[in-house]
C-alpha cells in the first residue's frame, strides 16, 4: 500500500499508522480495517433500533378521555337544544 504524501488524508493516515514506531504497519492497517468494519456494523444496528423505536412511538394510540355518564349528554339532547333557537 502506498500513501500519497501530497494528499492530506493519506498523509494523516500514514502518520497515524507510523506513530507507534513498532514497524508493524500491516497489523495496524488490518486492525484499522477491522475496527472500521465493526463500528460500521454497530452504527447500522443502532440506526435500525432507533428507527424502529421511533416508528413505535409515533403509532402509540392516545388514551381515550375518561367518560363520565353523569355529565355526558347524548347527541339527541344536544340537537334538541339547538332546535329551540
């Protein structure tokens, strides 16, 4: 693998890989690739779970208002009252 030192992102990657100075560049690259893959999978899983939970939250039916038969008027009573006008 060659790094283009004129490209900032590639130079930064080269510096990160070589900052330990142990000469095990291959192992560092493999470790970085594996970590990136694991984080990508984790991100996908988190996005899926959050999306599912938001969908559930949006479809929670509202609690019906408590009906009190003593104060509740029938439609007929209301219409009869309105006809008196």
